[in-house]
C-alpha cells in the first residue's frame, strides 16, 4: 500500500533540508501502524514562533492530529512526531485489546 504525503509551507518558504527532515521523521510513523493511508504536514511561522502540524489518516477511518509550537522549526517537528507516535501506539493497543475477545477467561 502506498502512502500519500502532502507537505505545505505557510507564511514562509522553508529550505529543502527542512522538508526532507520532516518527511524522514513522519516515515517513522509507518513502523508503528500498518494502515496509514495519508499524512499531511503543515509548517507555519507567525511572528517568532514556528509551528508544525501533522495529520495522519489510517484505516479503518482513524485520524490522528498533532500540533507543536517552538522557537525553531526542527524541535517543533520532533515534538509533533513524538506526540503522534504516542497516539498511534495507543490506538494500535486499543485495537489489539478490543479484538482479543473473551478467550482469556
């Protein structure tokens, strides 16, 4: 299955190194959850604050959203990916526990 990744810069054109860094970081999410279909990365700068937002769509109709703000764009990307890793792992555990059934009795 191929994953579509959209990248958007708002209010500032970030260098290609930032784009490559963000893409490398969000690819880590694919290790945690197999059903990822679409990832949207939105980088923004307002005043002196940089913000990163990542939206992950996965099967079956799961959506994960992470948002982080920092003085620099790289730590913002790191924070948002860390938040999403926790969300994805927790959702995967919930799905696994839900499908386990009553065989443990």
